[in-house]
C-alpha cells in the first residue's frame, strides 16, 4: 500500500556524459507514494522547518531565476523529488563540495520520479542523497533532525574520499584547459589526458619527477653538498651520529645551530637557534627518532620561506611568521596558545586551513624553556613568549622575491633534478639577494604542498595548478588522442570494428571496446560484450593506445554514461524504429533521439559528427554538433546530403555503384561497392551503410583515401572471425546467413538483403534476445511469418530476462501465425538444438538465416562449422 514516504527504487551512477549533462551524476529513481497528492504548501510548517534547518537554501535560484527562488517554490507548493534534489545539492555544498547540477523529472509511472544530482564523488553523493531523504522526511513529519551532525559526517567523507586541495587545484586547471582527467584510484593519483598522450600526477608530483631526484631531496646532507658544489648558498653543517658529535659540530660551526633529521619531512624534529650543550643534546634525542640520521648546521637568522618551482620557473612564494603569546598574569602558556593563537579561523587540522594548530611539541617546549617557562607556567601580564620560531609558512610574498633569489631556487631544483619542487630558504628580507644577508637554502622538497599558495593566510592566491598544467601540457597540447564514439540502434559493432581497422592501417595503435570484445591493436584481450563504460575507460588508460574506438549503446548512455568527456568523431549509425523502448523510461522515438544525441553533444569543436542522412531523426542532430558534420548515405540525392554539399561541406555516398567522397562540388571515387566484401557484392544495403559510416569517420580523422580503400576492400578477408551482421556461407547449393538482428528495423534490413539471394525456400532460426515489449515481439513474429517459409523459434539463454521460460517465444509464435507466408513454425528449447534441426533439414536451394544469440555468436558459428565439416 502506498504511504507518505520517499522510497529509493534505484540509484544509477552515470560516470560520464549522459542525457542530463556532460558531468558525472547520480540518477535516483524515487517513489513518493501518497506524497504525490501532498505538495509542500499543504504540509503544515514544512517550508518553515526546512528553511530554518538549511538557511543557505536561499541561494538556490531554481526556476524563478532569482535568489530565494527555490524557497518561493517551496512556499507555493512543489513535490518531494524536487525538494530532495535541492537538499542533496545543499548538503554537498555545506560539506565542502560545489553544489552543482540538479534536476527532478516525472516518469511514466505516477509518483515515481528521477532525481538527478551532480556527483563530485560518488560515495559522498550517495550518502548525501540518503541524508537528504531523511532530513526532508523529518521536516515533513515534524521530527528532530541533527543537521550539524549530518554535515560533519559528510565533511569527514569528503576529507576521506575526495581529492586533496593540491591535487584538486591541478585537476581544476586541467579542466579549465579542456584537458580530460581520470582518477586512477581512491587516492590522489590522477591521469591527465588519454592513452599515449596522458600524463600522471600524484598530489604535486608528476610522472616527470624522477625517483633519483626524490631520493636526493630526502637526503638533506646530500642535497646540501650538491647545492654547495654548484654555488648555491647553503648553511654549513654535517651529519653526526651521537650527542658528542653533535656538540662537537656545533662548536666547530659556531652557535647558534640547527639540529634536524637529515631525511625527515614536514618539519618534524627540527630545532633551531640552539646555543648550549643541553639544548643540542635534547634536540638530538628527538631528531634521531624522526629519521635515520641527524644533521647539525649553521643557524640562519630570518624568516623561513617556501618557494615553489615548476619547470624552470619560480611561480609562488610564501613567508613564515613566528607564533607568540602575550601573558595576562592568569592563564598558562598552554592555555594562552589556545586562547590567542588557535582561535584564528585560518588555523585548523583540515587541508583547507592555511595555518596549522599550534601545539607544544618538543621543539616548541624547548623554545619556551629557553625563555624560562614551561607549559603550565603563567607568564606575567604583557610578557611576550615565543612559541614557534618557524612554521606558519602561509603569507604570500611572491611579488617581493628578488630575481637573484628566484634564480637560486630554480637552480637548486634543477641541481636536485625535480621538475616540481618546494624550496625552503631562510632570509631576513626576500627582496634582497641571499648573499647580502647570509641567507641560505635549507631544503629542496619533492611533492610540495600547494595549499599555502592557494589559500594564503594573507596575500594573493597564486595559480599554481595552472603552472603545473602548463608545465605538463605546453600551449597547443591537450593530452587528447583521437577518440571515435559509435552510437545508434543497429550496425554499431561493424562500424566500430571497421573504423578501428582503418586507423590501424593508418599506423595507429588502436584500442577498441565493442560488443564483440576488448581489443588492443587487433589483439582480443577479452571476449564478450565490452561496449561499456568500464571497458572504454580501460582503453583510454592504456599508455600504448594512440587512437580509441568505443561503441556505446543506448543502454550504456542511460545506465553508465560515456567513457570519455569529448571525442574527435561521434558516429550515429541510425535510430530507425529504435529498440528497447519502454526501458529506462524512454517511451518513444523522440526520447531515443535525446539519448543518441549525447554522442553528438560531446564532439569537440575540432572534430566531426558522422550522421546517417537517410534517417531524418539522425540528420536533424547536425545543428547540435560543435564541430563539423559529415553525412553518409546510399544516395547523393538524399535531402540532407544535397543541401550539405551545396554549402561546400562533406559527405560520403554511393553513385553508379561506387563509393564517393565529396566536399561541395569536388568528388573523389573511393572504390566500387562490388569490391567491398562486407556488402556481399552490394546486395546487403545495411552493411553498405555501415561501411559508409566507417569511411566517413576515418575520412573525418584525416585517414588518406588510399588507406581507406585498402581497408574496406580487405576487411572481410583479413578477419579471423566473421561479423555478426549478414555473414554469408554457401555450401552444397545451400546459402546460410549468420546475422544478429534482434529488433524490427534490423530484421527488416535483413529481410530486404535476403531477398537479393535467390532461394526455393527461405528459413530462419530466431530468438527474442533481451527483454522487449510484448508488442515489439508480436511485430517481430509478424515480420518472420511474412518473410519466411519456415520459422524455428528458441529462447536465448545468453542474456538475462524477467520473462518466464517460453513466454517471449510464445509471443513471437503468435505474431508469426499472423503472417501470410510461414508454412511451418516450430519451437526448440535451446539455440544449438534449433540450429542443428534447421541445418539437418536443409536441402539444395534453401536460404537459411541463423540468428546469433544476442550475447554471443559462438553457438551459431560452432554449429555452422560443424555442419559444414560433416557435410
């Protein structure tokens, strides 16, 4: 029984471009039950409670298009799915993520809606959806809800699952330059670009950061010696192995000195301005625990600075400032730290805080003790106590850096070998050369943090992410390889396979993900249907791939999203009568057009959409393309082609038995249709359309015409396995056709092609395949009964179904009986039995169509080869 509740029926992760947006989203199918009859304005106190719990909802403009627009809709009356969308986005925003894109749409079923929200990180967005549902229901039912605790939980998830600020700023800079990116695992390892043109970052380290350079940077003594040999100013010092050696070194160098681990990081175990044996001894005992050795060096007076070097440029600089407390005669030093220092809103433990919280660690305790105090001491009123001499490096001084200082730090980074380096130096005045003030470079660090430059405690933020991206991808480079996406109702696999072959002949190492398998340069690494998001991503992640061809069905677009953000060529083979209508709430052909247009929407401005001129719905997508449009069709007189050529644009078509490449009035004959094996001498029109689509795609990418000609003329002959579409075998005066037609438009095309082959009797083995509507199965059966003399029906066991065994077969049989031709309609329990019985009864003059399982051609091909071998 329906009730007043919001129930999640399904939550679909669309991880790439989809029918809603270019970005990843979650699509939640929700059933609001009786709440369909209770909009927000009919629930007493609900709008007030919701707006008081989430006052920041006032920033949601919604359909009125003004600040407070959503709250206006809430007061006037709107439905729970719409409210759930906005609350989810706001919870993400309060947790530290941008709110982003959102929609709520009705489905064909009353009370069931789709709620679509931007998924910056899938786990966080799923959690936000669940929390939003609970919050909305609590507000409706006037129950308590702890909003702050919810936001805190989501913030912890953001910290745990989302990219850190250093990595995120680089990724954002890549996005600004339209460079694609893929997060390779839950951490901060990110691929920028695709295939062979990709680069990788791990926080602020890049794939140009050598292991040798990183090892040198960790060895502080080795770093200093290398820098000193090249004339870079560094503090004098040496490695010691005992307290006695440490004090001896201090005496030789001259106090004050610094004691620190020679391979430590993040400032742990660093003690400065040490003057006595007791101070050196205490510092040594801590420093030796932080690393595998201890370094004693000259203390350099002044402030600590961090300068960021990218490539061979200094791009940002930050200064550190000491941390002090002032006594009030009442509070201890430890209490004063919390009252006077840590109350600064810029301080915190999170990565978004430019300043760290100050604690009395061993170095700070030593600094306080040097001034005659302890943690529980109460300093006199007005007495300033130094807590931390170094640290707090978060005050931007980029514009103050002297050119000679900038030169010194870039030289230091080059000497160590780092392409991205955080160079630490101590100087009293960064605007003067180091030599004038006895300043020195004290460390060169790999993988430097970037937050101090992105969110300085004071001063101007610096575009350090952009600097790293410009270093990895100089102007004119975008990390992209040619990506070809193939969508449509029928013919996708053949077009994808042929396109990949043409690119291979052109000298490209091609990755192909299609419904026949996953291929790398013609080597099949996985069999079965790999036309999905995950397989497409695997192609784009492969560093040997310099061209990618990826097949996308309507189901992939609706349930997974595209594997790529943009493509160089987007091919739409056809829509025709479409397939699987009724699934995913796609109710009619207009809805299917909205799905398939996704492939056209993502074509780059420098790319091309390849569209079927015969199919009016496909041809009408041309204005949606940001790039060029290349039409293909069997007839140059098709309206879309004729008007396109009149504008001086490109098309591929057939004239007088030849395939022609045309641009405006200029035409180039490619080859004779009869020379293309896939078309079986030009008798299979739908295969000829598939060839034209692949030819147009290759031509749009710049493949030379002579390579395209060789490719299409040899495609059938050089393949180890036949395609699923109209593969003809003639044996003992019997013609067998292997085909994968499973929908009405494909079956009509198959029947039309079969009519070009004379036969005394026409027979077919056919199964329903994936679930289709009852009427679709009746229509398929009617087509079978009108075109064939004998029909053998079977159940396809290679695909999942919600129907009972034999149910789909019965609908096909009912439709076939309505046909006017079929003299015999038989049932077999499985595919292999159906094929064997049909072939066993074959006689000279027969044409037998053997339909493949929708999930695999193996059974069909095995049975056919066995029959040939036995006869």
